[in-house]
C-alpha cells in the first residue's frame, strides 16, 4: 500500500513538472509561430515587394541555439559589447541576468529596396507574452568570422510581438537567412 501511494505521488509530481520543464525552452518555427502583419514607420504598410518570413532552423542556427542553451543564462552567450547594447534597449537598472530566451527562429528577408525604410514586423509566437512585457530582439547574421548580432526594440500588445527592424538591418538581411532570438524579462 505504501509503495502504491509513493508511486502515485511521484506520477502526479512528474505530470505537473513536465510542462514547467519546457516553459523556457526556445520555440521551433513550427511551434505555432506566424508572421501576423507588418507596418512601416511613416510609410504605411509593408511594401508588397518586401517579405520577412520565418524559415526552418539551419544547421548553423541549431549550433548557435545549442551554444546559447549551454550558457548559464541566455545573455552570457553574448560578449560584453552586445550585453551593453541590449541593456541600452531596456529600462535603466534592469538585471540582464534575468533575461530568458523563449524564441529562437531563422528568418529570411527578401525584396528589400533602398527606400524601404524602417518597419515593425509583428509575430505571434507559442509563448504567451503579457502586455508590457520587457522584450528585446536579437538578429544574428552569419559572417565569415561567426555571427554578427544586432539588438532591436521589441514590444508586445495583445500577445503579438512587434520587432522594429531598421532600414540598415533590413538591408543587411536582404536575400539572406538570419537568426532571431527574443529575450524576455520580468
């Protein structure tokens, strides 16, 4: 009788703990992630020629994801200069070590034209972010010497995450596949 009770308690604990184990795991592109809409800053909607799409993770993106996952926390993967750039996008005094990476995607940009401008691109991810959550997006572009990361402003409203891509970042991404990481904090 005692063994049955212990087994039952362990089964209930395991059942309850399993969802929490994956709560901070980065989502793959097939995990209910969609590009919902896009809007431009000052120039209206995203031009028909410009497309920002999520694509399956490349082998190099999977290697980066594994390396980030091997860090004690997500921000530790990035060098001090990148950590400073991320801190500049967050409220003063925010603890960078509290950032969690819930999203890691590959994305592609096509159809960029030099007059495209800056755009906010909205994504719906599997993670349910509350309104006003502290977010920062990091875009990684592969270069000959590794991955060059650029932090971008991100915000959430009604569960939709908008990442604000500058014209310079869109130009660098044009015709290429890159990585998009969403870091969130409390």
